[in-house]
């Protein structure tokens, strides 16, 4: 993810136009017509999993499917639980088939959306769903994971603006809300399994310095040794 300063953002935003296909009907917050003054917004949870100065990252699944190898914090899109909350922002969900908080809205509505997001009302407020999906369902690092196996606390929320590299939205200018959670495990077997994560799983323990430097490391995955970029500065310190 490339993050831009306010000055650079002002110059670059004029290059970005959002083309949004109409989706009539369905849940509230879905369906729109193209509007040049809209901005894409993506809201996600990120898990800070630390052990003796090392941080657990995982290959981003969306990019891995496209042959791009980037290690990122475990986490993913937060979900909306009360669709009527989107109406005051004229917000349009990006994907009608799920509840992910990826959407577009008029730029003028962004401050009001921010206020709602920080209130925590009508949306997911836990990292557990994404944690289980990535560790159990996607990476197969664990056979199962239950809420009682995990502890978490909200550490801070970071905001960034960048051109997304997400498949299907490549190059779209995006405002990110990133909720960072400190995650621990009450079950010793869970941590033991994570510490022994095989390279092919796409998981890797990295140092603070590697994250700060956005370093490239070698990782044997998908049948070959690959140079993989380390991403994750948002989990290191409050903005």
C-alpha cells in the first residue's frame, strides 16, 4: 500500500474517478449511479500478534491469488450489521453479496461517516471472525479456533489514504479505517501451532525492523522461493 501526504493526495485525487455499476434493489446501501465526487472507503480490523519481539504476518490472500506476494497483518474487512446506518451518508456497498464495510460515499460525507465509524454502532467490533477465517479456513494453520481461545483489546484506529491494490478495484483511490487489536491466545496449543507455522502456509514471524523498513524477505511458497514484501506499519504504533 502506497500512502500519500495531504499535499500529494490533493494533486493525485483529480486523477481518480470512480466507476460504480448500478445494482438496483437488494439491501439498503446497494446500487448507485456513477458520481465523480465519491470516494471509496475500506474499513478493516488488523491483528497485532506478538511473541518475544516477533510479529505474525500472513500472505495477503487476494494478492496471492494474483501472483503478488505481500506479508500483512492478519485481519480483513469489518462488516455492517445495521444497514440503515448507511443511508445518511448516501453510502453504496461495494459488493452486494456480502456485508463487508467497503463502500463509496460522497467526499463531503466522509467526516460524518468517520463520526459514525468511531461510535462503533451498527457494525462489527471484533477481530475474531476474520482471525478464524484466516488461521483456520484459509491458511489451515489451526484445525479450529473458538472465542474462548482468544483474547483481544482495541489498541488504536489508524486512517490512511492510498490507491488500492485489491483485485477488481485496482488503482482506485481509497480512504482506509484500520482498527488495530492486540491479540493473545489462552490456549497454549494454539500459540505452539502458530510458532511452528510452515512456510507454505504463507505465515511468517518477522521483526519490528523488517516491518518498519518494508523489507523484502525470501519465502518458499506455492512451489518456489519468492521475494516477499513486508507490510504492516499500522500495527506498530498509534498514528
